[in-house]
C-alpha cells in the first residue's frame, strides 16, 4: 500500500554543505521531518559537488518519513561557472559580463537533459544559449 503524502517541499541547498539553519530547518521542521537525517543524506549524496546549488524536491509522508529527489543545478549557476563570473548582467542587452562557447552550452545541456523538456541535445543547447543571453553572457559559435 502506498504511503499517504503529507507535503511536498522544494528547496535549493548547496551541495555537501546543507545545515539545519534556515531555510532548511524551518521548512522541514514545520512538517515534523527529522532534519538531521535529511542533512546527512543530502550531504552524502552531493559531497562530490561542494558548494554547487542543487534544487531538491522533498516528499513528506503522513508517518513523518520522507523521500527526496536531487535535480541538476540551475542553468544560470552552471553558466556562471563556465563563464567564470560571479553574477549575470543587470542590463544584459547592453552590458556583457562573460563568454561561453557552443561546446560549453552543449556540455551544460547534457548535464541538465533529464530536467529539460527538449527532444535532443541540440534543442537543449539552444535553451541554455537563451539563458546565457538573458544573463548578459555572449555565446560564441
């Protein structure tokens, strides 16, 4: 028999560095989730990608047990890392902050493929290029 779902929680946590401090603690505490267990399991699963931001979908069941899915990092985070910039441009149409190549966009698209609604890598790369342009990052190639 399937467990009764009590809540679904979406969080963004740094890989290998989640702590019971806000925003994780309060979000999980109000649903009666064992915060320490979540932090330990999440950090174990993401320890190889220290500091990278990961979206997490947490499903809390009526018996206070939980399950979670770790998604791939947001495209903007991956693009900033590839371009070597701290943040995107405030006025992306006039002020460019960095550059990425077509190959880097394809590589990011491969990483995010399971979370994107694209049929093939080339279409996914086009989506990543659009995100880059909206951040003020030039795409070469």
